[in-house]
C-alpha cells in the first residue's frame, strides 16, 4: 500500500501543530499527554492531530471579551470631602530589655 488513501484524514505531528499555533512542540505534547486537547494518542511513535483536532484546540483556547457593562450616563457630582476621624495618638512605652529583666530576677 503506497501513499495515503484519499478517505483517510491527514494527520499532523505535534511539531507541525506547534508551528501552526506558534507555540512550542513541548506545549502541544504536554497538553495532549494531560488530556487537555484532543489528539490521536501514540500513533507512529507520537501524538497525531487531525485538522478537526487543531480547530478544536483553537476553539478551546479562544478568549472572548466579557459582556460589556451597560452604558451609564455620566453625572458630574462634586464629591463630599472625606470624613476624617480625630484619633488620639497612642503613647508607646518601651519594654525593659531582657538582659535587664533577667539580672533583676537573679
């Protein structure tokens, strides 16, 4: 049997997928190994991907913008000055050094 029959899908190596996705071959292999992306496992000594697998990987990694917040009419209102509470300062008292405490006890 020579060549690839027309009814079989074209399979891509992880290096070819990495080049198409502009990422590293290691990343593609690691995602396949962990089951995060679809692939044909260990075919001909490595992971193989069909065109449908690559399209699915792209869909899985797609980020869409969050729903935009509804438009709100800006109202310019002068902000009230912040309320500042007057707090009495706390007086700090130094502790007696440990050497001085232990010599008194002796």
